[in-house]
């Protein structure tokens, strides 16, 4: 059965894409990012999906992208920050090696930026990010086999720690 070596979860700014790329390179596999898959399926950026079609349609596309990736990707898989909200996705993650990339609010704000094109962070990005972190934290923690703090660390260092845990 085809399955990812590692599934990275975490909030916006936790480094899923950046650490995922470093980890994939280190392991000699490919990185698949479900946000990119969702954009490809819709034929437009996530921000436009939210504006044109609404969050519900985005989440529907996201659930399909995650299910396909979990069933058909053998490398490193990075999930969109909110993908874990869907109960179906939570069920599908059971039995996978899920790594939660933890990030503090101030670090996440620095990484994401306050002029973000992320649809759920418009208006007051810092406040919205705090709310997302508080809402999603229990889910991230419950789903993860491993938790890794990312604040003040280089992506390569984090990738090395994750790779070491796979041995």
C-alpha cells in the first residue's frame, strides 16, 4: 500500500512547506503539499477559491486532495493548516506518521506576515492567527505522533530531527 513516510501538520507559519521540502530532500523523496493540490484542482489560488466559491467549497476540495495524497503519495506530505478540522481527514490520518510542527504566535506572525494573502487571516491577522491556534491546538496535539517546536530553528535542523525519528 502506498502511503506517506511523514505527514506534517500545523498552523499557518509553522513551516510545513519549508520543513517539508528540506525533509523530502534529506530523505530523497518528493514533497506533496495539499494546498498546491487544492489550487491545481480548482485552477486558481486558495484566496480566489475563498472569494469566488466560499470556504465550504475550499474545504471540500481540500478534503479530496488530502484523501488522494494519503492514499497515493510515498514521500513527505504537508497538509494545509485547517485540513485537520474535517472529521473525515482526522479518521484518515489514523495510522500515519503525523508530525505536528509547533509554532508560537509571535513567530507565526513573523513568518506569515501581517500583509498576508491567506484568506482566514484578513482584517486582523494577529488576532485571527491567535484564534486559529487556540481552536486547532487540541486537534493538532491529538493527531500527532510527534510534536516538534519550530520557533527560532532552521528548517534543516527540524528536518534532521524528524528524519532521525524515522530511523
